[in-house]
C-alpha cells in the first residue's frame, strides 16, 4: 500500500509536501520501525522547499502555515536515534543555504526555532554529528546581516545579552579536527563582519574577550610545536621532514591570516585585544628575548623559529600599533623582557619554555666579539650578527630588517630611527617639508646626510616606549634612543658593507644583503664613505681572483653558462620589490651551505667542485653588481663578456671533420689525430678503439671511436665524455696506461629533475666515472696525454679571453651595450670557413 501511494504522487508537488508534513505530525515517538520514513521525509522536505523557492512561492506559504520548523523541533525532542538529528541538521542547513527569498530567511530565523537547535544538547561524542552541527552553524552565519542578526540575539535595552550562534561556535574553536576549527573561524568572521555595534560590544566584552586571548595562547602552543618539529628535524632529519614542516607552517599561517581577517572587520576593541595578547603572550616573553640568549634563561624559543614567527606576524597582521611597538621594542635589551619589573609578562610565561637547540650559548658571536653587554639593544644584536654571526644568524637578521622595511604599517619615522628608511622615502619626506616651508627640510634635502629630523623620530619612538612601560610593565632606558637617525643609518650600511667582506657566508645570504642595501640606497654611492668603497673593491678583487682560478677548474666548460644564468637571477633578485627569500626558508633549510674562498676544491668529487664553482660565481656576481652600483651604473641585462671567437685553422675539430653541432655517438669522424688504445667497460670485455681529445671554443670532449673496416682513416664515435675535469694521469707502474676521470656532462643540481623543491640534491650518491686506457707503448700514452693537455689549454684560454672584460670595470659599460651573453651550445661556435 505504501509503495503504490508513493508511486502515484508527483515527487515535486505541493501535495507531496502536505503529505510528508501530515505524516510527520502523526509520529509520537521515533523508533527503529519508523526512523527510515522520518529521515526520508526530512530529506524530501528540504528538496521540496528548495524547489518551491525557485518555482512556486506557495510552498513556503504552506511551510509557514503548518509551522514546519516547529514540527522539526518536536521531532528532535521525541527522537533518541542519532541518525534523525543528523538528517534534521542537514535539512535545516540545506534550507538556510538554498532559500533565496529574504522573507523566507526572516521566518526561519524567527520564533527562536533556530536558536533552540543551536543550543540543543546534541551528543557531540559522535564525530559525524559534530561535523553536521558545525556545518549547520556555518550555514546560518552565512546569512547574517544587520537585519537578520537581530533575530538571533537577545537584547536588554540597547545591549545584546545573548548570542547563542557565536557562543556555541567558539566552544569548538580549538577542536582537534582542523575542519571543525576552520568552520568555526568562518562563523566568527561572518559575525565580526556584520558591522552591528551592539553585537560588536557583546563580543568585545567579558567573558567573551577570553576567546581572543585563548586564540593567541593556542597559537603560542602551535608555535612551540613548530619549534620542536624544526629542532627534531635538525637532529634527526627524515624523508618526510620537509613536508611535515610545510604542513605545520601552513597551519601557523592560516591562524595568522585568521587574526588578520578579524582585525580587518574594524572592531576597535578587538584589534586592541589581539595586539595586547600577541605582545604579552608571544612577542615579549618569547620571540624578542630569543634574538639574544642569555646564560640564565632556559625559556627562550628557537632563534630560527622565532625569526620566522616575528616576520610572519609583521607581514600578515596589519595593525599599526603592533608593528610600531615591536619596532620600538628592538631598542631594548633582551633582559628587559625576561626580567620585567612590572611582572605583567610573567603570568603569560609557562614553566615549560621552547627547546633551545638554536639558541646562542656563552660562546656565541656576541661573547666572542665583546658584545655581551646586558644593555646591548636587540637592534644592535641583529647588526652584530650581520658583521660577525654565522650564516643562520646573518640570514635571520637580514630577514628581520627586510620585513621591517616592507611593513607598511610601520611609521616612516620609526624606520628612520632603525636606520632602514629607504633613501627615496627620505627625499620624499624632506621635499614635502620644504614645500610646506619647514626650513630644515630644504637644507636636509640637498645634504648627503639627509634623514628625518630628530624631533619627528624621537617623539614617535618615545610614545611607544612610554606605552611599553605603562601598559606592559617593561622599563629600560635604551642607549640607542637619542642617537641621530643618520648615525643609525650609517651603522646599518656599515654592517652590510662588512657582510660583503666576509668569506664564510653563503652566496644566497649575500644576495639578501645586496637586496637590502639596494633598497636603502637605490640611486648611487652617495652614502658610502671611502672606506666602504675600498673594502668593497678589495672583496670584489679577491673573489675575481678566485674566479680566474676556476677557468682552469673541473667545470671550466660550463663556467660562462653558469655565470650568465646567475647574473640574470641576481639582477632579478636585486631589482625585485621583495627579498630573494621568504622567512620560511630558514625553517626548510636550517643550515644553508657555507662557502669560503679559502676552501680547496675537493679532489675526489667533481660534484663538490661544481657546487663550489656555482657558489663562487654567485658571490662574484653580487659583488660585481654592487661595484656597478657604487659607480652609479645601471645593471646590464647580461654580464659583459666577449662573444665566441674564431677557431684556429687546422685545429683538431677541423681536421677531424666535426661540424658545429659537436661530436655525438654514431657520427663519423676522421681518425687522423686519434691514438689506438684498449679499454674494458666490463670485466673480461676489452674493446679496441681509437682515442681523441677535441675542443670547440669553450667546450671539449674525450672521444672513443671504432675504426671503419672499409676506411681505416675514419671511424664511428662510440663514446663521448667531457674533456674538462678529466684529470689525466699516467699509471705509476704501467707507463702505457692513462687514467681519466669522467664527470657528468652537466651540473646535476641545475637539473630540476634531480633536485627537490628547495634546490637540494635528491641524492648524494652521484660519483665520477673512471677510464683506464691502455696504449701500445709509452710514446703513444704520452702523445694522448699531450693531446688532452693541449685541448684543455685551448678551452681554458678561450674561457679566459671571453671573461676578460668582466674583470675590467672601466670597460664594463661599453661592453654591456654591445655584447650579449647567450646560452652556450655548439651552434654559437665559429669554425673556419673551410669547414
């Protein structure tokens, strides 16, 4: 009977809706026998109401007349079966999400039925039920505006005294399920962006303000977990370490963007609450003190993690008060935060601090260089790291300075006090002062020592120092305050120049320093003194000498190619509006490769030599571009080098019959210069071949060819290997044997397929090949050796000839406009016309 009834009725009709509601009204208790019908009826009503909203308004009129929402509530009360509340929440969610008629939404939100469902005591031990409930809350919040929100709150006078949607949602703000937390954030943001003053007062009053402080405390815990993860990865790196850290970073940044979205709602009290919580729970007690670790403090966060968090907070959370307070706090020593007399911070510091794997110990750089004074400001600590710290300390300091420089919420006067106000902004400020008639502005504008007036900077920073003392209980008279902005600026430039004179800092970190220097001085060398110019030139010449040595190195054939590639990358990095590296790189690569010009090229590995060569080139490129900058010249698109030259007549490439494409396996060549030999690539399988060394311009090869039976003077190339780096050596006991090292034909770390997302090699198991050639006699072996050495010299001489203008800064300007550096391949080589 039931099946025939269902078949005879139109599924999408008012009759069907009437039938379903009538049948629901007859149910006195939901049991196992009728639960399937109840669930299907609830699901079908949602479909019918969605259909009616789009096609027939009488559906909703019927829905109101029969008070179906009240029927839903009654069904919930008489059901003890979990699947019924699941369907009920889904049905109401569908109604709220899909009804487009404004009056329909008003009806749903009225009569307190929605609030009853919100506050109903569901069994949230059931994870699926919790998921449906949170989705239900999210659907409701999506319909909030200044009109609908009034239907969901309880008001006494002009004040909101109850808001179940908000209160119940934030109960799950810190649920272990990320999906639940994300949905709660969506609900709260929809509430904050309604813009209702009474609602804003409600959420920014006690006890609801606890939510914001709890948010920051939860974020603090996440930060501590991130630090532990990074520290563990440093000690015990695994195959999934990087991906695990990336997931943690994503969660951290999701939280920060959530804070930013809250602030963007424009609720003044909430912005203040978030600022205070971040400063008192995270910045003051943990992040700032970790920039310099003292002996008696075991509650500091990791240096690396703290730098990352500090920079991301400044970059993402757009609060002027927060940014300027952090900047002003850099003029305090670390002990001002760890031993604050006001005691306001201590209540926010737990007894379990971050691990200190990255923290500085008594033998830190500051101790070693007489900078261990407890009164040393954090700003001075950062500059000290740039001058004397290790690679991590330098990179961390540069990252903080670059982030401060790019923080738009930071007052220009604060940037000037820090010594990092870009020159162009100085000129703009002073020009405005001159235009409005301020006498000092015109004088300063045309002075090489221009900076904002002392009064403008001193007053601003004094305001924030007073706030730090009065509001946060941190009191300390900084020795830096009172120093002129020009002196502070000189300190920064002096530290950066000193950085480029260091030989134990990675090239990538130097690029970050170059970017910062270009931001501060975008026009010329006007703020460099003679000492700066001299030490930069000495550093450049030292690096240039090292590069000249690479002309005779293992990778001489790829030196120009690498140089052209790194020149373009460096120029792009220097002229970019953002630093070359994001702060999270410190977490993903906690110990960048360190480089020293004094290091010797490892003899046992061409891969290590290639890495060293590339690192040297990157250092040379940034120093060369800085030299051009100090000379007031624009950076050319390509490095100034000579174009490929003509090959000498009767060279081996010509007499062997090679074309411009170079030798390839399977091609025919003349064996007029070849020396017969034997070689075994596998044990017991000896091959009789002809050996020959050939060069074309800056490229060279070792060839093994097989004689043609019909034409003994010609052969087919069977094996081709790079000439450069072959390191020929006659055997100590067999004078007719010649040992050759066979390296890769390309730099493996420049191949994306052989590197991970962060430029590191996927494997370190790459080893050089070895050939041992057995010749007929000692004379044949010496002949082959002489041929190899002669061709190596041809290649080295050509590379040196082409690079020569690069080392002469006086000719750089002319060459850069007439010659382009193009990728090296055989098509760029010029053979004699006779070929």
